[in-house]
C-alpha cells in the first residue's frame, strides 16, 4: 500500500496544499486510456497540457499529494516562457517572477566578466525569469485542473509497467492498495530517479561528476538587483565556486561548492551552513544582515541521457529521459521543450493520423538536443567546478597544442579535481587528443573546447570563459565570445 506523506512540506514563503488521493473504489471501473502520464513535475504536466491542446485526453498520475519540495528550478528561459504561454501559464509566471538579463563573474573579489543577454522592446519575454518551482507547478496544475481533457490523480504511484501488444498495463498503488490501469501509451515523466527506467533496465549514456554543491535558500533583504552572481576562488572558500540568485518573495539562493572530501551530511549541518552563508554575506559587504534558512540540499552534476526515448508504448521525457547539471539551468527548461515536441508527435499517433514511426522522429530530435546539451553542460560543469591550475593548463594545451606555461604541471591525469567520468577518466575536454580516447567513451558529440590563445593566466581566462559557456542564452563557446575583452570586465558575449 502506498502511503504518501500527508504533512504539508515546510516552507517560509509558500503554503503547500495537501491534495486528496484519487481512489479506485470511489470511481467507476477503469477503461483503457489513450495516454497515461506518470509524474506531475514540469515535464508531465506540460506534456498533458500539450496533448490536450492537440485534442488528446490523458490521465496524470502523481505519487505524492503535493508539489515538489524546495525551490528547485528557479530560472526559466525565454523559450520556456513561449511554451508556457501556449499552455496558458505564462501570465501568472510573469506576474510573480523576477526577470533578469545580466550576470557578473568575480575572481578573488574582482569582477572579471559581465554578461549581458540581448533583449529589446519587441521581445515578449525576458531572457530569463526567476520563479520557484512550487509556484510553477501550482500554475501548471491549475491549468490541468481547468482542462476537461486532463484527469489528475494524486497519491497514485506506478509500481509496475507491463508492455503488452500495443498497450501497457500499469500497476498503480494508492493509499487503499493497488489497481490496474491500461493505456495505449505511457509517458514516463517520473523524474531523475525514474522507477520505470530502472524497471525496464535502460542505461543512460554520459558522465557523472564527483564533488558536491550545497544549495541553500535564505530569506534576506539584500539591496541588490536581480542579476546572476558567480564568485570564483574567494577567500572563504578557496579553489571553489559560489553562485547567488535572487528569487521572488525575498529569497536568495546561495549555491556553493564543497571542499574536496567533505560529505553532504557534514555540509548540511546547521552550523556549517550558517558559517558559510555568513562568510559569503561578509564577502559581498553585507555582514550581519539578518537571514532565515528556508531549504537546503546537496547535489552533484550529471550529464546523462537515454539514447532512445521511445521504448514500445512507453515514452521517456524530462529528467526521466536525461539528467543535466543545474549550472546552465537546463533541467526544467529542457523538459518543456521535450513536452512541446512530444505533445504534437504523440497526439498525431494517438489520433491515428500518423504511424508509430513518427515517434522515432520525436526521439531523434530530443535525443539529439539532449546530447548537445550534455556536451555543453559537461563543459559548464568543468568551468563551474574550478579545475586545478594544472588541469586548466593541461586542458588549454590539449585544445590548442600550445606549449604549457612553465608553471603548468605536466599533462598527466587531465581530470579536474573532484571530477569523475563514470565511463572514462578522461573528460570530453580532452577529446581532441588521441591520448584520451579509450574504449567505452560516452557516445556524446564532441567539439573543441575553445579556440583562443595565448593566455595571460590559466585561472583568469578559465573564469572569464565561464559565463559564456554556462549560459543557456548563448551558443557554444567560442562562436560569440571575445575573450580578449573579458579580463577587463567588458561584455564579452555579443
Ligand atoms: C536544486 C535544484 C535546482 C534546479 N534549478 C533549475 C533551474 O534553475 N532551471 C531548470 O530548468 N532546472 C533546474 N533544476 C532541474 C529541475 O528541477 C528538474 O529538471 C525538473 O524538475 C524535471 O522535471 P520532471 O518533471 O522531469 O521531473 P520531476 O520534477 O522530478 O517530477 C517527477 C514527478 O514524478 C512523480 N513520480 C516519481 N515516481 C513516480 C511513480 N512511480 N509514480 C507516479 N509518480 C511518480 C514525482 O512525484 C514527481 O511529481 C534544478 C533542480 C534542482 C534539484
């Protein structure tokens, strides 16, 4: 028997509603459905709304009784807003969100880079808008509730998926026990730890990285604009990185990398959080400003994707299909694009207007996108977790075949500190050198990391390169970057 928690999640700026579970005993006998969407995160709900937009009914199953814990995704791109506008929630996000388009990168206290994302009066949406994921989910849920083609079932957890000839039988567990649900199509939007993906024994390709980041949301009144702040190698966290983002409702996200060897348990101790947040506030000139903790968590970066999203009558989407590091804010933003593509492809097939092979088109399109993002966000990850000095030199040398500076250690390991590629110890940064090619390399598309030289300082150029390469608004480095202007704090991405 599935017993989701009925205790409202704690949060200082959002009141969680606990919904009633859907129970089979209180409903008529179940006919076979056209589409069942497993999961009510951003991917699942936007897929259901897109299907409805194309006239296809669906049932959305959610294991929990409330929206997700903590702010999670907070930065949504212009493209996401266009998709969200199509499903009717963009206005609510615009009302409560904080739009922004500037980012600042600091190296040892000195600003080395300012990003400016293009925006003009004709743009309907800002390049990025910040809204906490609970609000986003609430808006999507309200849109689903208002749509007669979508049936929402809280507290319904899928335990088993049995593929038959042309349909699927799901075993769905509820607070009164399991029931069987048949569907022509199942959309697996059950998140990064997808039980369906595990049950179907599907392997993802790509890399996982060692090393941890703490994410802490605090309520604090800081007289700062909504701009992304990145600090590299600051005094209080030498060799590591800190990110800060302003969120609605007086919340700031402080996101910092942990020193090597520190465990998540150690990092999440209240004393540790307090000391580090105070150190960060002191560094930016706001020592002593009172603050209150809302939510903290630890994460590590992964760049993984399924090589095919369609498996029989089960289609994977969102985090269930790919896992992307949160630098570059790709997870939910990519999930919306998956949902937009899946909506019309699956609708045409479900309505009998196209053959099943149309879904191969969807899979090829979105796996291609995921692979590209995996490559780019792998690069972001290596920029975001500042590599050891010798790695920076090594990577540059491997990329450009320039002679290492006298201070550079020999190019031996190539792995940034704290990084581990699960399939290969050599990361894609060095994919241009044959020395790093080994059997079992992840099948991601590779390109040269960058194309500029000479360098004045490995560290400085590495940091200066960061913002271009981690921004979802910018094409891959170096197409639009002018590194020569970066160390002087000029806008380098045009
Ligand atoms: C700290 C943090 C910060 C982030 N910041 C950003 C950001 O700024 N921008 C961005 O784009 N992304 C960001 N992300 C990523 C983003 O949160 C995820 O990519 C996004 O939530 C994925 O959506 P999803 O719908 O695929 O999965 P999820 O949101 O994980 O939803 C999965 C759903 O499936 C349900 N479920 C699971 N198993 C079952 C089952 N067996 N039966 C029924 N239901 C089930 C769950 O209850 C849940 O409703 C961040 C993530 C984290 C952790």
